[in-house]
């Protein structure tokens, strides 16, 4: 497709990026740590870590990995929430030439076992709160040689760290009993390892930086092979987009509430803002909204990333209005569709726009972003980032015209090399000309803006008509009595499926009939929900994405 989007590119953003700016993420990390040595890289629970301290700690961890025999490509699994140990272990793993395997700490033993076994991980670093899960999984992991256990209080200083660990273990009872014979303590490794023993590893674009597992929403989780070349490219693409709106280098302050083990926060917050020399505020538990807001009040943050449900939860708390947004220049929503009602409320409350972006694990993740100076929410996922091609195609792989709906396909230097050890899945994911099939349905308009209509696999087929859940959710969410909603298909025998909505009410008096009547004024007949289920909350992933698969499994299909 002709790059019609370039005519609307923001001022200062190039059409192409130079993927050879850095040979690896390690090169970029070293450059930033030396350049911004005295600046604060991370803050967690009031404890700060400078770029110089981060650099030394990461090299120390890398030296320990090397001393245990880790070499280029050795898989090191990280199973931690947003604590200071995460970036230390992350960058230490990359400096040692090893491959990071990010694990969700809330995995069940079965999910963890699948991922570590599939990745052939030899090392794992786990926060003790989740060590019991690893204990159950470990008998089936013969390749796992080294287990490192850390505590939430490690790296918070002796007094604060000890106090937090006592509260977490003995007052809040948040650490189930566990036994991992032969494990090592993260704190001991950092005390006993000599940073001078670290040996620099020469890396290039072909080396595997991350084995990043997809969420498994369409079956078993697959490992996307993201090379240093993929990650450097995406980081440079995101940097090129953000730089014209960033503060002077070293002056940005980003709120990181999404977990760094998730590809969105990993690239957007951790890597892109490291290049900017920014400070990252790590939020351990964003679901504790009062504590989160209290933390936000302390700092003059300039950037904020999140998902629709997170923005919604913050704005539903009356104390959020007491936060200062004077310094905020960038709010970026991703991971799931940002709803118009949420974006408009954000603009009204903060005075700043909420910008929507789009990406996938398989694209490292950024593929499209809206201009950051847009005054109003436009409902699109934006324009393709520099050096990226997009194509809208039908099921036969034929490219469709402007404003025609089909599957969004992407090609660019940020697109993964392959699915780990899954040649058949890899072949299925790519078109013969190298475009990645995303599974998302959408169209591109004459101005080059891309609009998603839904996930291909989440389409609801009502009497042969395609119904896109996102359209239903947009309408229902605009009702003043609705807090959150998810639309799914429910089996209706003869006519196939009907639309079902699962709703969390803002107004407890809201009835099923009132909501259906409201939908009738906004939707054509076959799109109107036939079933309404009210719940106290919707099941969500740790990132805040609504888990529709769980809704379908949990609720009877009327």
C-alpha cells in the first residue's frame, strides 16, 4: 500500500529510522547509563536508583550469570512485579548476552511450567511471594539449573526493606510457604559478586533479546522471538515519535503502573524512556487505587501509560482530582481499545489528551501511534510508526482499498523473527511477502489513519451478520449508569449467536430492560444485546485487559 499516512506525520517525525543506530539493547543501555549517570533511573516505594547505580548493579548480575556458565542466548526467566530488582536483572541478563523470558508472577503452576519448559529456561529470578508456584512447577523442569529468590524489600535499604518484608510475610500473610532446595538469594548474589568480573559480550541485531510469550488468548501461549534488532528498531521508532514532545533529555518522569514484564510497558516505559534519560516511577500494585493516587501526588510526572480499565478506575476515585497534571505532556493508552467516553473524561479531568496506540507482542510492540498533539480523541489507533508498512487484506491475502474492512497486516524491522520452535505457526502468521497477519480487523481511511473494528476471532455472528463487540461496548459504556462492559457471543441454537453483555454498574438501580432500550436507540436490531448479566467486577489480566474467554467459560450460554 502507498504510504498515504506520511502526509499527516507529526512535525519532526521522520518517515524512516536508522536501525543501525545501535548494535544491541546493551549498547543503548550503556550509553544512557554513562550519559545520565547522576540522574534518577527508577523510584520504587520511595527508594531511588540512579543510572550509575543501575549500571553497576546490572553488570554485577551479568557477572554472576557468566560465572554460572550462562552464555549468549541462555534463557533467563524473570518472574517479578514492578520492583527495582526487575530492571537490574533485565539489563544484567541482556549485558551477559542472555535472553530474557518474562513471566507473569500470577501464573498458575501449569502456565508457568509450560512457559519455562517451552523456553528451556536455565535460570529463574522469582519474588518470594510467588515461589510456591515455582515449587509446584519445578519437578517437570529438568533444564532449570539456577533459582534466585528475591523479596519485595530487597533494594529498598536495610531499615525500610526489613520492615516491608516483615509486614508482607507476617502481618499481611502474602508469602505462602515454599521450599526450593539449592536456591540462592538475590541480595546475597549482589553482595558477593565482583562487578570487575563482568566480561563484555559483543552482540548484534540477530541475537535473541527476548522470548516474549503471547497471552495465549487464541490457544496455548507461544514464544515470540524478539531479536536485539527488533527491539532496537521499535525503541528508535517510539523515540522518534515521542522526542518532539519530550522534555529536555533527562527531565522526563514517566509513571509505570503497567507491569514491566508486559511488552507494552517494557518497550514504551522501560526502554524508550531509558534512551530519554527519564525517571521511571514503578507502581507495585496499581489495583490499590487509593495508594496509587497517593503516590502520584508526590511527583511532577510528565508521561503516563496505561490501559482503558486503569484510566477508568483512577477517574472513578474522587481523590484523583487532587493530583496535579500541570507537568503532564503525554498520556498513552494501549493494550486494549481506549473507549471514547474514557478518553473524553480524561481530557475533561486532566486537561490533557489521551492518545491511543496499537501494537502486538509480535511487533515489539509498537505498530501505530496517534500524533501526540491531537486535540480530540479520534477513535483511531493512529498512523504507522516510521519504517513500517501496513496492508488491509481479505482472507485470501488480497489487499483491500481505502475504507474497506479486512485484516490488518504489518511489515517492518520491529516484527518478530518467528515463533519459538513453532515453524507451522510461524508460517501461518506470515503472508508470503513477509507481512504479519495480526488477527485484528480494521480499515485505513484516506488520511492514513487506521481504525480497528475488532479481533477476528471475537466476531459475533448474528443470523449471518458480523457484529463487532467493540461497537456494542462503545455504546453501552456511554450510558451514565455503566462503569464497565464486555460484549460476547452467546449460543442461541437456531440463529447461531446473539449478543450478550456483561456489565458492572455505576448506578445500582440500572435494569436489564432499561439498558436494552438504550441500546435500541443507538444500534440496529441484530446488534442489540439480547442477554444482560450484571456483575460486581469483570475478570482482567494483570495488565487490566478484560478476559472475554473467562466470561464465555464462566457464564451459561442462554
